[in-house]
């Protein structure tokens, strides 16, 4: 996988794993922010209010530095960590996996729990559509109207996504392009007369 791509899931998916009458329902969800994670967790804690445990793990950002695992009352390290382990071994990010456990009356022991949470998370990932996304960067440029054609020619050839544009006295345009293609785009835009970059 190159520097500027990452793997995530396209849409929510579900997996179910049963062990000694305990039922583990795993839900994998695509997320972008901690706020989204919190909102989903609230939803599932309400939805499965009668479940013994609602454990989860998430990983955010293409650098995969923002993550958390939660055992939600299970013995430490038996739920959140194995779920996170599945996210890691599949190299995924921008994902939340919630595993809901309905206790079946027979204790599984710590090793049994680790296996069950890991298997449930693996089921949800197996059911998911894994997609590769590019790490994108945005740039905002300002230039005088007469140079519009020069800028548009570059946009047409380099194919960045146009996020916004406005034409007043100065023209302003915000472009998004894959990280690896940004240096070339910037280098070409720099050559346009009157053009300057808006530093955020």
C-alpha cells in the first residue's frame, strides 16, 4: 500500500459469533471523527440496553494514531484489545467495531472471551466491503480574473476535485487532490501570474 492510501470499509456490516450460548453481535461502522464514534456508541448502547456488555474499538485517521479499545466491564484486555487487534491485522482505519455480548449463562474464561471477541470482530470485517481511499490534501488559491483560463487548464489536466470557487475582484478556488499529486499541482499553479496560495 502506498503512502497516500488507506483501507476502510464502505458501509456498515455485521457479524455474529456464538460460544457456549453466549451470543456476540459485531457491528463494523465507517467513521471519521470521535464525535461520530460517540454517537454510534450511544445508539448501540440504547439499542442493546439489555445486553451484558457493549465493547468496542476504533481506529481513526490515515496515520492510524488515534485509536481506543474499551472492555465495557469485561475482564481487562479480553474484549477491546482483540477487537482492535482485528482492525490492525486487516490494516483498517476510520472504523468502529462494536461487539455486543449476550451472556449465555456459561462463563467463557479470559482466553475464551479473547477468542470470542476476536472472532466476532473478524466476522464483521469479513462481511464488510473493504475499500481503498486516498489521503487527500487541499489547497486554496487566489488569482486575478484574467488568469482564469491558465488556472482552469491546470485543473483540467491535473484533475483535482474542486471544492469551492468564488469570483469577486479576486478569484478564489479550493482544490483537493491526492497527497502524492499535490507537489506537481502546486508547482504548476505557482507559475500562473498573480496567483498566490492562501495559507490556512
